[in-house]
């Protein structure tokens, strides 16, 4: 593995602080990761030197800003290996990307009686847009059940597929359980019935290798802020022919070719889906998050994070039965949900915070998943490349201490 974690940590100034008198231990990476200094500097540099609106100006600053913005698009294209750069659309985040497809594809192509398949472990942002679409169109939403380990019941999924299935929209890695779903198999099976497949890669993108051509997915969506990038930027990858066939999502400047009162023609992709002034500084900064990940390599990041998860699980196993785990699939990203048997998760979260430890507590925007397990919420620890085994020791010691209270 041979990662120099100290050197990696030094790139994240936020980690070097005390919280409630204790060194900060940040285990809320599935909610958002921290940002490397190169990215923070890039935002400052952009506003100090290059700030300008893009695509429209012919002056030097506009050209610099436009070039840097479009450079990021090319980096994202390589990052996910899309065939064409025009297939990369900048959004606000995963939520907006899924809403865009539900609206722009759904409005045009979904009809009464059509079926859309999601799963029990979806984030609310991959449930509610489809519920709204189904309600509007009198379409039917079907939900793949899961087992106790938090894995999709693939037999049930296969039984659901039919010529009525128009969209299968699934999370690649669950934010609450960490489960990695067999999306390649899901894509193949869905395509056999002519369905289009959307992959919510919000949690997958910082851990797993993404190759949209190899996956052959129709849409793949993620947020920059969960991959060491800035907030307010997301990526929607879509196959060219689908994006071209879809309605615009928002309308106004940038997404038009020509506007006349008699009628308007729309711009080509990707601009057709990028109405208005985008989040220029943060898109430019995203390039530095990609550089950070590529600089280490995703496989090294993944192996290291998995070693942290294994270490955590090994220590948890030794704490007898005060902790119950949720999400015990063998194929997981480094995310672990659990509850303390004698304490509400919010109380536990507050006590951990008093020890400088940031974890997420609650339903993780997956209320139907929580209902499936008959719970209201969990404590979730999620690991990133700057975390250490020493920090996990502190977490487990704190959990043992508070569970005795
Ligand atoms: N999907 C998954 C699996 C997530 O984990 C999240 C965020 O936690 C989202 C979607 C929504 O992402 P965003 O809030 O960045 O739009």
C-alpha cells in the first residue's frame, strides 16, 4: 500500500484543529469529504486573477475562465471514461442530476402504465423525483427488496423486469450501508428489456473505478463534494443520443441557440442542460480534486480505506454485543452504520462530538431503508484516505466508554 498518510493529511488544513478540546477526528466523509489545499488555493487564485463570466466574453479574463472551466470537463471525461466530452453536464450535485433526468427524460418518454425500478436502499434523492414523475404520469414505481446484510435481492429484481420497465435507477454504493451493488449485471439485465439505467454514483465515485463505456450505463450521476471536491458542483454523464433526445431542464441564457418571439432553438449538449451562469470557480476547483485522487490512485485509496474498515470491524467484534451493525455485505465501500444497544444514536453522536469525533447520526436520507430494518436511524462512520487506525482506536474507545454510561 505504502501511502504516506501524514503527507496526505498535511494537504488538508481543516484536519489540523481541536474540537471541544480534542484533536478533530473526521469520520463523516460520506456526507462530504474535506478539501485539499490545492483546491482551496485554486478557488482563491480564480477570484484573485481570472474571475469572469464564461463562454460569452471575448476578453482575456473570459477566455481564461472559459478555458479552465472546459479543462475540468475534459478531466471529468477522462475520470469516468466517457466517449465524448459533450456527454459531461455540470449540475449542482447528485440531487439536481437525478431531478434533471426524471424531468427531462421522464416528461418526454414515460407514459401511463410504464414502470420504474428503484431499490429499498436508495437515498431520498433517488426516490422522490421518481415518485413525483410516477404520480404525474400514472406510471408505477417498483422497489427491489434487500436482505438482512443489506444486499439487493437479485431474484426479485429479475422478476420485476418486463417490457413495461422503462427506467432502472439504482445506487452503486449505499450511503447508509456501504453495500456495493452489482451494477454491471443490473445494467445488462435491464437493457435486455429495453430499459434505461441511471446509476447514482454519489458514494461510489471516490472509491470505485468508474468507466461509463465499460458499464454501458445510460446515465451516471455524482457530486464533487463527496470526492474531495467543492460543494455546489455535480456531474451528469448521459449517452449523447439520450441527452440529445431529452427536453431542456431549465431555460434561459446559455442553453439557447437563437431566441425569437416566434420561437427558440436550443443549444447543443452539454450547454442545453447548463442554463444560466454556472458555478465557475468550483467547477475549476474540481479539477484539483481529480488531480488529488489521480495523484494517489483510486485503487490505493480504496485499499487503504478498506483496511481502515476491516480494522474498525475487527475492534468492534471485540467489544462484545453493545454494538449492532447495519450493512454487513462482503462487498462494501468504507462506510459502516451501527447502533449502540443502550443509547439513542443522537445521544451517542453528541457524546462522540464532545470527544472531537465527527460521525453522522440519523436516517441518512434513507428513511425507507431505516423502516426496512425497523429503526429510526444509525450512527455512521465513513472513512477517507486521510483517516488513520489511531483515529479508529479513539472512536472505538469512546464508543466503549459511552456505551457503559
Ligand atoms: N445519493 C447518494 C447515495 C448520496 O449519498 C447522496 C448524498 O448523501 C445523494 C444522492 C445526494 O447528493 P447531493 O446532496 O450532493 O445532491
